[in-house]
């Protein structure tokens, strides 16, 4: 079955179109747009009109591609920013009504489980492997025994602490303390990192973004530390020009890299492996279970979101 998955993330809105056969996910197309849905959510606890408009613009493009590629089921999932916003469920209702996508608000634990399923699709993942997903609003830490979601992400850290351009040593130190205070005790033998922060760091380490090269690339702890130091030393205008760094991600990449460094330090890990398979691939398995879409009334809250 051909399915589509939309990840309504805090920093980016992502699309995966894939063929699902049992537990196997075969990727057909993947796209991402920096939409900053979580902008201001940490302070105001609401999804604001401008970020919502950016998401809707991306979804209009995605719906056309989904129709062209013949997706039979489409699942849009809301994560950290939607969870934290008072109008998050109304926003999902509007998305469901406007675009015809099934929607689901996932908890942090559910997000972690879907991410691990996505990473494990097509490869073995040992019980003591830490799967790290640094999002915009939250970070997921997943092993076979532990699934933890902490309210620390690249956007949240940036809005709370990294206010100067470039950030000051004092701001970086305060952000690092915030991350360290949230990291739980766990045992990990190695690590796999997913989503935009980690794949961007892999691209910067490689000198440019190529999904084929980024997937499976190992980032040493020393390399992550060096990248963080370099990124934090540059003003935003200079970061935007770096090969391998999407300009829209430049404002929050320092916060994301800082989370990765603190995780590697906290758990004594020498490196992590970048993976292009992630939450989207786990959610594709759920999309394949959806019933056939039907015409119906507007969900509660539609058009009252923002």
C-alpha cells in the first residue's frame, strides 16, 4: 500500500511517501520545509497565525505531491509544539478538514516508539543502542528498555538561552546546564541519531548534504564538539552560507548541536551514527493501518485554531 506521512514538527514540516508491505517501508519520496510551527509556543503556549500559515503553505504543496504519487492513506502527526499548545488539537482538526489527512497527536513516549520502529526498519538495532531524536521542542532518548521524552530541543533552547548573535559563552553554558539537568540516567553502548539536527551535522562533517552519504555516517564526539564550536562562533548570516546547512535551520542549529554534544558526554559515547530512517518511517507503518478515508463533517475545532 502506498501511504503518506506528514510530521508537523516544531521546526520543520516533513513529508514521506512510501510503499508499505507488512513491516517493510520502501521510501518513494521525502521532502522537508522549515516552518517553525513552534515559534513562540514555549512562551505563549499557543500556535501563532504566522507559523500556522507557513505550515499550511507547505501542506498545500505536499497534498499535490501525494495526489500525483497516488498515496492511498495519509497520516499527519503532531509532536512537541502541537502537544504544548492550547490550540494544538484545534489545529489538527483544521488540518484534517482542510487537507483530508487523518491526524494524530502523539505523546512523547509514542513519538519515541515510532522513531525506534523507523530506525529499526531494514536493520537490526541492539538493545543497548540509544536512538537520539533532537527535535525543535523536545528530544527523544530511546533504548529497548527506556523511552524518554524531555522538553529540550533546538528551538526551545534557542528561544530560552541563545539570544545573542552569535551566542555568548554565558548563554551557551546556561543552555548546556539546562540540557544536562534534563538528561535521565540510562545505559547505552552506542548511539544512532535521527532527524534534521543530526543529519545536518553529518552533512557539515562531510562538506555537503547527500542522503546516501549522510545515512550511516559516524560523527565522533570530537567532531560534534568541533562543529558546535564553529557554528557558535559564527553570526547567523555566516551560518546560513555553510555548505550542507539549510539556511532555514541556521537559527537553531547551535542549540541542536549542543544537545547532541551533551548527550554524548552524559552517556560516555564516543560517536553516533546518523540515520535517514526515523519517525516518518515508523509512522508509515501506522498509516498503512488507517481505514479507507471517507467524506464527513468538519472535526471539532476546525477553523477556530489560530
